[in-house]
C-alpha cells in the first residue's frame, strides 16, 4: 500500500488545492481562537469567510510560472512563508493585541530582549498551525519521481492566468464588500484589526508594506510648508492657562513615576477581601495631596511604553505602525526635558532598571534633551534583584535614591518601573498577596505584581518624605498602557463581573493618573483626559505658555481643557460619547446610540489629528519649527557616558 501511494502521481493543481484548503483552515483557526476582531453580523462573517482565500490562491498560483518539479517546491516554500506570517501574527497578537508590521520587524532587537514574554504567548495547540509542513515536505520527497507538471504551454497560457484572474476577482469582491461595510477602509483606518478583519492577514501584510514605503519617503520630500497646517491646527486647539495655576510650580522639582501596565479597574479592586493596591487606593480618594483622574486614558499604539514616553514628553501621538523611538530615533523633537532646560535651567534624568538600548532610548533621550540616563549599568542586576524584564521595583527605587539626591536642582526626574509587566511573574518570596484564581496565568499573576509595585511606590514616596524631597516637589504618577489584552476576556469577565463588550474594553483602557502640586489640594477630578494632556499641564504649572509650541493636548487645569481622548486606533472618548468604529455609545450608560452630525464631526477631528501627528513625525517636521524663542536641540551637549557622572 505504501508503494502504491508513492507511485500515484501528484499534480501541481492538486497541490495548489490542498495547500489553499489547509492554509484557509489555519487562517480560520486564528480568526476564531486567537484574533479578537470584533466581528458582528452575518455580513462581516461572510467577509471573514472570503478574505484570506484570494491572496492565498494568488500567491500560490504565481509559483506555477516555474516549470517542472521546481514549481512544486517553490509553491511549498511560499506556503511556508504564508504560514509563518500567520503564526507570527498569532503569537504577536497574544502579547500586543495587534498585528506585525514592517515597522515592527525593524524593532526585532526589542523582541529578542522580550524572549520570556514571547514564550509565554505560545500555546500547546499551536502545533495545529505547523504540523502539516513536515508532512507535506515528506510527501513531496516520496513522490518526487511522479510529480506531474503539464508540459504543454496551454497550461501556462490558460490555467495559470485563469487562476490568477479568479484570485484577483475574489479580492476585488472582498474589497468592495469591505468598503460597503467600512467606507474609506484603506485611507481612514488607524486600527489594524479592521484591516485584518476585512482584508485578511496576507493582504494586510502587502498593504502595510506599501504604507511603509510611502512613510519612508515622507522625510526626504518634506519641507517647511508641510508644517503650516499642523501649526495652525494646534494653535486653534491650544487652551489658555488658568491664572490661578499658571506658574504656581515654577522652579519646583518634578518627579514622574511610571506605573507599568496598571489599569484603572485595579484601583479599589479587592482579591479575597483584600485590597490589591492599598497605597494607590488611598491616594485615589483625593483626601491628601494628590489629584486623581479616574477617567484618564492611555493613547499608545504598538510602541506601548515607548509610545507613552513619547506622548507624555511631547504631547504628540505614537505611530500607527511600530514605535517612533525605534523608527524615528534620529528625528528632532520638541520635548519637555529640553524645554525645561532652556526656559527654566532644569536638569533632567531618567531612571530605568533595563539596558539603555531597549526601545532605542540611548539615542532618543538625546533628542529629547535628557541630561542623564541611569540605566541597568548603574544598578545591581544580579541574583534575586532580577525578575522578568529587569530590575525589581523595590531595589530599583532604593538604589535610585542616591542618584536622585545628587541631581542639580531644579530637576525633572522620570522613574520607569518594570516588575508589573507581562507575563506578570513574581517569586513566592516577593509576593505578599495570593495569585488570582481565574485559572488564567496572566490575569492571576497581574494581581501579585500590582501589589508589589504598589508597595514599591509607597516605599519610594516614604523615602522622599524622609529625605525632605516630597513636600515642595511636583509628583506625577501615571500608567503607560493596558496590562491585560482582549485575549484574556474570559478571565477578565470573571474578575470584573461583566461582559467584555467593545465599549467595556474601551473603558478598560483607563489608566491611573495622579498629580501632586505644592499649594494645591488633592481631589478626585472626573474630567476625561489622556496622556497628550500631561505636557501642557506641566508647562503651564511652570509658567511656560504653550501657545507657541506644537502639541495636541490641553492643560488639565485650564477652563478650556478639551474633554476628548483620541486613541491611536481612531477610537474616541468624550465626556458624553464613546466612539468605536462606526458605532457610538452613551458614555454614562454604555448603551448604543445613533450617529449624529456632532459625533461624525468628532470622529473626523480625531482622524485629522492622528494624520497631522503622523505627518509631523514621518516628515521630521520639528526640524523646521524655530519660532518665538524655541531653540532646536543641540544633542551634543546631552547624555554623558556612565563613567562621566
């Protein structure tokens, strides 16, 4: 029987059909087990059914232009390539809730550094994505003598072009259906999930490649005229400072504490009757020195933490694909550390228990005007001090204190924590609260590492008080991005006691934001706000008017503060609405409501603002902006090597 199998001929058309079916089935597996695409209604499911087929047939059919047995193996190699694209996106999506782009691939050094996190995204059933590859290879080897490729030219002249025409026709139908359900899909879509939902992962890869080429050419073609639209827009949006708070913190030290991956639903959350973050919970009551913003949202994209740093220190948005830190590290920026140095003679420093090359920080911080960067080389990175990505938060803050005390005042000091980061692992010795009991390792570990970070921050604030560095300093505490992605909705529904619908998921993008300003009382502020609003707030507290600077946020203390948060994927939150794609929800009730001219205008403004920010970064347009006293950053004067300070 085995010999009979070896002697049965295998036609190239048969292989095409088999590989198309196999890859289509694997794509469906990814759609319904790994990708959270928000598919609704029969029409969208119909689009999802058709969208991978066209590009699979087209890619495999093109290999039949090669003659003879060579065509079989080239088709097999293309199949491996398409499978690799699919599976790489599966693993990437589990961690980032996004899809791989060419920009992401240029940041491969970051992925190498996050090996533990990527490994945590692998599942046992992943064999279903890969098991067929060795089987197909063995089949081709065994049938090598009986592989049948038609020798007559009629096949190449008729069948192959026909196959390509069928594939292209399917793609045109797919695109037409997509445009019907999602108008301006290719020109007005910032969310990669929409593109994959409507076009499939393989067409998305081609689309992203074209976009990457377009973006890479923007800097070379940009000129000063490209900046005028952006300047006019930000001047119109600018919020005048509040006379009561303008300059109230002039020349005060600024201490900024980064609460890694902490989401606002954790504030006040109890596990087995025990508060997970008791210190941050107390500050969130507004009874002490801190103002707390429960409706503050992160606005990051694929760059995650690096995006948050970019946004908070520049009041611009991260890129739709990849991270500006990695892709545009040599750009000019109008960053807060540089402005504080120029306008108020501040010293700036960043403290981080990871190595300086991660996210290209050693280069980017120079462009931001950062004077000193205390990275892993300054800390004890040995033994029990290390967990997950780097230094544990408690020894990080303890060791940082001596460096902070040596900084020349006034200073702008930024502390980046690490322990509360995916996959949220912590040793039994360090844990002071039980893991969650949902059965989901990510969500259950999140509880323990959140408690650890809460304790570390409490200890640091206590040290600041004991050293006399607390009372007269501005202290900002913020979180950078979500910690729990949509891939863990089942466990999150158990934790939160509610269904994780799209509008609830958007609500879960709230992250804690606290600010303590000498001379101002603590309170709970219900205003809707986002990360782009932090920089103009700090500048006005310093008495530096933002009207001549390019920034998309507005001062939180201004009467003209815009209660409108634009997410990197184009979603919008205001004090009244949640806008998700073409759907609008009442923010108070979470009920779906009809679109109005007002909500359409809000959505349009969000699209324009994201486009202008992208234009600013891709064209490196800050290099042309030199108005009213703003000086371009001379990077040669910043960032000494470790042995120099």
